[in-house]
């Protein structure tokens, strides 16, 4: 039998435990009745593997199309990928997914009886997030141009025909600059367009918010001065590129508006739109009027939030919450900040103060704020960038003391590292020594700061609801463990330790580009071997910490039932886009124990 541990005693078991322990008896998952048709933003881990983990931890099964239909390939990668997967070579100028194939796949899911959908419209319309930054107005179908407005109409009409469907549509506000190393994009072009995009614009309101007026703000700043002036030997090319950049922005904005207007016209309540703001700026940048234009077209319940690579996490969580009427799934939360810079954006790519971003996500997931930590069921602990460089240790020591108090009281914790790398490895090292990493409700700190809030709070909200509802199985618990372990290991071990070594190795020893191992072609097997060796050493103490942690597996009337982690091992390290920015890996778990 499972042993129920009172909340006040929960932390006494978190870092202790020795000797052999009997495997925890949990039921197997029930037969699949919870399929979700999912078209990801692209093939990166945050949009595929980690979404699968989160969905499976809630009892869902994600049905996804074949990888080639949503794959993004950077310059020089198309030939190898197509050869390895038996595909016809893709045009080098457009190495992205296939809107036509995805459209047909979604209709096949509908014909097969699926009634839950999470669809990235950047993928459905353009072939992925990177491709959306060079957005056009047509796709190819049967060798002919296919207007994307027709794709939207056909897709949504087909899904609206079944009143039992619930459809989540994910979209984005284009970031300030296109992607380096995609379709010939250079760093010089990126920097020029980002500088142009970040310049403050005139604020449009009311009837002024038209596509024509927004287009006029693209190439002039808030004072009406021309932004299309470039210097140097590539000035003419940059000017031509800026014209294309503005055209792509307007095309994407118009298609996003058309999507929202189509949803409004259907008026069925089946469609839920979630729009993410891609890399931005704290200035009143080129996105400002675009965001306002789209906000006027949102239905009740639809939102525009910071972050794009966390959109699917948010959609999975909202889907899960929408399918229960149990109000207990919305926890009372208290937020504490450490570091002193919470009233400013977490990084230069976010557009609002961190406190506002956190509050917007708390509201979106229906969490209820309480005025004191003592009243909270969940504490949200956020490490910000340090206001005083000389007090870094003071900031994270205070956070860890608060974390330990939470553990002793049996309060669940969502931990957000929004320090943007400013603490190096010190904060992570201290957590490994002084905290039970496997006891967190959720954690985020890896990748861009714009997505850490949405990642941590979506995972935390989903896990809390699942614990309260008491619905758990062996496979669901394992999926949750992978969700948490993946986030911690990539942040603690790769981001600030192994990645630095890989960057140096690629640049200095191989003479290549760490942002693309295929252009020029590098010895990828040597890079992967370097990764494996580095991760074996860096991950060892983190894995030991996880293995001695206890995790909550059920909440009932204020009591927490816990189990101890089993073994955790890592294998099959890989670079998803053949670049050093991020990695993926397989996680193998031993059974939970009493």
C-alpha cells in the first residue's frame, strides 16, 4: 500500500532515505481515449519531446505527423537530411515543413474521429517559426500557389463542422529580425533589422490601427524620421532587405488578423487562440502597434502573452484545466522575487517587466494570489538578475532558505531562474548541495528568458491539477519526472557548463560555426563525443540529487503522498539543429519506491 505522509512532515523525507526500497505500485494508464492531434511549431525539443512529456504526464497521447512535414533545416542541412530520410531534396531557399501535407494530415485526423487539436499556425501556414519570419501569402499545393487565406478557411471550416471539437490555434507576433543562417540570412542583416525593429514607433490607437497605417510606422521612428538609412559597402543590399523585411511583417500580420476574424465569424466557442510575442524589446518597438491591432480581434479567453517556444506547454495545460469542473485545481499562490530587478524585463528580448509577465501567466492559468506565504498552497520563487553584483550569493542564499522552509512546511514550489546566466554555475551548484531537485512542482531557466515564466507556470499548473485530481499511473509519473529532469539537466549541466566547452571546441579546434555544424561541414561525431564526455561529468551530481529526492504523487485534503525517485540515466545525446545552442537526450528512469 502507498504511505500517505502529512504535509508538515513531507520535507523530512526529501533528502533522506537509504537501503533497499520496494517499488511503488501504481496502475497502468487506461486505454487511449485522450488523443490530441498536435502540429508543432517546429522540430526542436521544446516543441516536440518536452510537449510529449507534459501531455503524457496528464494522460494525453499526442498524435503528430511525420517529422519531415514540420522539420526546419538551416542553410547547408537540407541535402544530408533528405538523404538520411529517403526524401526528395528540398529547395535550398525554402528548407521548411509542408503546409499542404499538414493540412491533409489534420483532415485525416478529423476523419478518424479526433476531437482535440493543438495546431501551430506558423507551421500550418509557413512551415515553422523560422520560415514565418520570411512569411509570404501562398503555399504550394499540387504544383500551384495556394492562397493561405484559403488554407485557413478550409481548415477551420472542416474542424468547425464537428461541434465536439476543441481546437487550440497557436500563433506569434513576428520577432524583430529574421534568422541568421536561414535562407541566406547574415549576422549583419540580422543586426540591421533588429536595430530598425527596436526603434520606438508612433503609437496608433482606435481607428488609426489599420494595416496601412501600421505599414507607415515600419520605416519611420516615433518622431517620423526615416529608419531606412544604412552605411557601408552592403548598404544597398541592406536597404533591399529592409523592404522585404517590412513586406514579410505585413503579410504575417494580415494573415494573423485573417485567422482571428475567421474564428470570430465561426462563433462556436470551439476555437481558442493563443498568440506569443517572439523576441522583443522593452522599447515601444515595431511590434507595439501589431500587438494592439491583434488585441482588438481577440475573443474572450484568447490572449497574447510573452514567449513563443512555450505556446504548446500553455495549450496542453489549458486544455487539461478546461476538461474538469473541479475548482480545486487552481492553487492559491504566493510569489517571491530574489535579486532586486523584478520590475524590469528579464532580458533585452522581453517587452514588459518580469512582474507583469508573471502576473499575466498566473491569471491565464487561473491561479489565485494570496497575500502571504502562509496562505499559499504553492510558492513561486523567482531569481532575477542581480541588482548588485556584489550580492549575488546573498540573493540566491535567501531563495534557497525560503525553498527549504517550503520543504519543511510541505509547500509545493515552482522555481524560476530568470537570472539570465548572471549567476554562472554558483546558484545551480548551491541548489544541488542544499535542495531536493526532484521535489519541485516545476522548474525553468534554460533557453530564452521570455519563455521561462510560461514554461514553469504551465508545467506547475498542470502538475498541481493532476495531483489534486488524484489521477496517476506509472507512465504518467514517469513522464512528469522526465519533464522536470529534462529542464533541470539542460539548464544546470549544459547551458552554463558543457555548452561553453562545445562553443570553444567548435570555434577554436574545428574552426567552424557553433550555430551550424553543416555550413561548413564539421566532424559532427567528434562534437557529439565531446558533448557525451562533458555531460557525463557535469550531470553526475545532479542525477544523484534527483535519485535521493522524493516527489509528491498525490494531494488529498491537505495531505501529500510522496514517493522516492528511482535511478536516472541519460543517453543518445544529440544536437537537434546541428548547432550548439541546445541539445536533446533520452532519459531512462528506474521505478519509484516507497
